[in-house]
């Protein structure tokens, strides 16, 4: 569309600014951030905890950005196929 591709999410760590080059994981496609909005207002940068809208440029189509994808700076975060964890069961429903 003429508005570009807008992704919605929450900043978990770091900051995001317009003009940054980012990587969309797990596809590892690179895009440029063309705009950032927090609470429906355009902002220069967004910090952790803020809910944001991010306009991705550089040929990002709606099909390229799906629910659950992660936007990260370079170098991208690692993707894993296995993890080891301890699970504690706190309550057992009847």
C-alpha cells in the first residue's frame, strides 16, 4: 500500500528509531525503519515497555511480516531449534 507495511508490537529491549536498519527474524530479511509511533503519536525513538507501530520500508510486504516475528538490530538474535529448561508446576487444575 502507499502507507507501507506497519508492524505493531512492544519494545522488549534496546531502542528503535526511524532510519535504523533492522533484521526481521526468523527470515533474516533486512529493512529500514521509516517511522515509529508510540500511543498513536510519532516519536523519535521508543524505549523498552512501550507499545509501538513501526513502518518498515525497503520492499517489506505484508506477507513478509507475520505474527510472532522479531525485529532486531544487527547482528540478529540467534534462532534455535532446541532449548533446555526446568519447568515448575505451581497449580494443578481439577
